[in-house]
C-alpha cells in the first residue's frame, strides 16, 4: 500500500493511571513499547505526539520522532489534526492513530486499518471491529459496539447493546447465537483533509451523549469504514490491574528491552528504517 504515518498520542495526565505513558513495562516505558510495535508496521513514519516534556525526553532518548502539541486538545483526534498540520502532510495523506496505552497492539492491525482506508476512497476514516460472543461484554457500557451496512461502513456506534434483539433480549440471553454484534476497536486511520476539517467542528450532540468522538464524524455526514480485525486485538492498559497483566505477559515471554531504533520482531527483514 501507499505510505502512511503512524501517530501515537501520549498524554501524561490520566485519571486512573497518572503518568501512564512512562510506566515501566519489562524495563521500558509504555510509550516506547507502543512505538516499537508501530515501527514493526509498514508505516513510513512513526511519530509520538505529546504535550509533556518528560514524555518527549523519554521518547527521543529511545530514538523516536516527537511532535509537541497543545495541551488543551479535547480528544486524540484533535491532537492528530495538529500533528498533520505541523508535518505539512498532503490532503490525501493517511495517518493512523495508535493509542499510546496498547503495548501489545499487533502491527498487522495498524497496516490493515491504513489499507482499508486507502481501498475505500469515499471514506474519511477507517477502523476495526471484532465479533462479540460474550453476553456480559455486549451489555457492558465500557465496551463500544458498532453496526455496519453491507459495504462495511458504520451505521452507528454505541455503548448500548446494538442491534437490539427484540425477541431474545426481553429476558437477558445466556449466549449469543450469531455474529450480529461487533465490538469496536479504537484504532483509526484518517485522511489529512478530514482532520483539517474536524478540528474546527464543535462536539456533536450524539458524541456528547455517548462520549464517543467518532460520532462527530458520522453526524457531520462522513463515512467510516469498519473492517473485521485480521487477528485478535489485545486489551490496552486502563487500570492498575491491566498494567500488571501486561507486565506479566512480557515477563512470561521473556521480552527484554530492544535496542533503540529496532523492532521487537527483528527477525523480519522487510521493516523499513524509520
């Protein structure tokens, strides 16, 4: 596929885990672990976007390119819009928003979401979803659900269990018997032209109700392509429990800190130097 830029928004402030990007995971800060995963993708450029000098210093010490951004962005998408402008990217350039708290993110998913946006020339955003087979997950408001049309484009995102099975959900079901329900994965690819417009829009009513920023794009009439993830998407780090789980996984895998500027999968010869 064509070149794309992977951007990792990294904020120091976090209500549940202050300083989250700098928390240690098997000898390296989380933001560096995420950066290494992004380096293993096909991105032509990987950038850490932050408003904090501590994060900048740590990322640059590891070899990462860093763009300093404003501190008052209401969302990661707004931060990406500033990055696209600062980098002077062409209108048709593709940027992938790689969440800074996902040190286990498979690089193939970064590639997949970028490729899907390139394929759908009428879409402004591409993202991913995966099947929900667990009833508790379906009814959990912290798990975002998405409904697609036959072309894969999003019809709606919600914290509610959509679609609603009128016959079965009157009494809460014990299991889900088909694949009508999809969990949204918060990995996004955008066109730079869309980000330039997005940064000037006020939050939309649906976005404010659901607290889901992608609804701003839908309510403004933009198309969002939702592909089914090509491999499982591991959970990110939101809580202290998540952090300990990820640390244990790295410890079990005996994954030592890689040397600066290298991929965690250095057996693959195709990775470009960034």
